C-alpha cells in the first residue's frame, strides 16, 4: 500500500476479502493468486485420484470374482489380452500369462527358471501399477509443505510494505496499520487453505496406495503359487519322458 492508500484505508476501513486482495501489494497479490491456483490444482488431483481408486477397487473386485470362479486361465487370458489398457490385478495376470505362453513356444528347457521370470514380471507389473496410482501425489506433498511458507512470505512482504507506507505517511494510528496487516495476513490464510486439504489428502491417498499395493502383492503371490505348481508338473513330465 502506498501512502495515499494508507490514508484512504484510515478513512474507510475495508473488511471485504475481495477488497483486501485488490488493495494488496502486487507481490502479495501474486502470492495469493499462486496459492489459489495451487489449491485448485490440489483439488483437481484429489477428485481425480478419488475416482481412480474407486475404479481400481471395482476392477480388482470384478477380476478376482472372475478369476476365482473356476474359469479356465487360457480363456481368461484370451479375453483380457484382447482388451487394451488392463489395470490392477488384470494387468499382472496378463503379463504373467504372456511370459508363461512364451515358454511354451520356446524349447522345453525354457521351463527351467520360468518361475523366477514370472516373479520378476509380476514385480515389474506391481511397480508400474503403484507408480500409476502414486502419480501427482508428490504435488500434494509439495503444496502441503510449501504452501504455508509461501503464504508467510507474502505476509512478511505485505507487513514490511505496510510499515514503509506508515513511515512515509508519518501516521501511526491503528486504523492506518490494521488494513495493511489484514491484507498481509490474508496471504497466510490462503496458504493454509491450500496446504491443509493437500496434507490430509496426501496422507489418505498414500494409505490407499499402500492398501492397493498390498492387495496386488497378495494376488501376485497366490497366482505365482498356482503357476509354480504347473511348472513343477511340466518339469516332472519332462523327467519321466
């Protein structure tokens, strides 16, 4: 605020948040706008991740219901491999079955070490799924940690500018000081407004990622055990023949 603005503020105090924003210094305005955009970005990620995890949960439940229904693995693989963009346990199943079928197309000796290759494929598939679920969560963590400090920077700058204006106007009345300080503190409030939902959402979504990863790893272990029994059976047949 310049001295003229300070004098006007003393005569007609401003209480509207919108008016405080427009009368703030350009740097403080930039901080507020940046924090508001960060908050909007944060809520976009929150809604997108909420939808993604709901879809992931439904897909996992549907796939597990089909998988444990007794349907042939070959039939299930044929139907899923024809579908693009499989995710969740379906992606793990397709990747493992693809490695399994490659071994049938190669020499019989390729069965040796197949279990290790399948486990590696499952681990890579799990890592990809977790990476997809975790995408953009770092943005939430950054906003949660940096938002209050960015708002505090705007507050400090605004208070410094307010006191400079007071010194220039040579008027130390509380009515003169209060509007400038209120405008500066608004930046901290907006910083907290952006940071608090981001922190809560980040912790919640990280917990959801951990649960999803545990569920994928559980399915991978069960499916790996099924294929391991099949591999042992084929190896025993090879020894007999």
